[in-house]
C-alpha cells in the first residue's frame, strides 16, 4: 500500500474546502486535465466526478466515486482507470497544531492494476502522491495567503475610514 503524508500549513477546514469542491479535483490530482461533478452532491456518499487524462493526443475519461465521507476528516474515493481497473484512495485530515496533516493511502482494488501491482508500481504511486500533496499544499496555502492579504486590506480600509471620522 502506498501511504504518504504531508503537513499543510493551513487548518484542516481550509484543506477540506478544496477537497470538497468537485470542480477543483483536477487542480490537485496529478495527471488530470479537467474534472466536473456528474452525480450526486460532491463529496457525499456515491457522488461522482468525471475526470479527464490527456496523453499526447489521446484523451481518457473516467470517474471517481465517493465511497466514504466523514466531513472535514476523511474522504475515501474509488478511482476508475479503464482497463487498469480501480483504486481505493483514502485521504485523512488530522489537526496538527494550527496546521493539517494530510495522509493519503492508495491501493488497487480491481482489474489489471491489482494483478500487476508490485514494488515498481508502489514507487510510481509514491512519486505521484508526493507531487499531488505538493499541489494540494500550494493550492491551500496560497489561498490562505490570499485570504489573509484580503482580510488585511479590508481591515486597513475600515481603519482608514474610522480614522477619517475622527479627524
């Protein structure tokens, strides 16, 4: 099983906000070039996202289905990969001080991926997870920075207005 973790310097709620937005799946999942919800209300149980993978001129379209959702804590997905079969991907969020420890655990469930699974595939999955968690961290941390800068500007504007009233 490929298990990887990363400390993301935002709250678990900020990470969950990204994971819970089905339109942003392609922003943090390595290899996808687009995604959109197709069934249910993401990330509720049995909701599905259709995602696209482009390999040169080839375009592969598959689905990821929510198999378990403990809001703000855990999201378990079954990703379909055509002839390769399906994989279980569990994403756990743990508070770590002010930050969030994200743990990703993936393994094949059905199809050729399960039959061909070996140490070499584990290495590839680990590399993919490292890149995926880095993308997720950049996305969450940059949004938190944007939110902080926006709040700072709003506070400064309110302060300026308040200061003007006292002059």
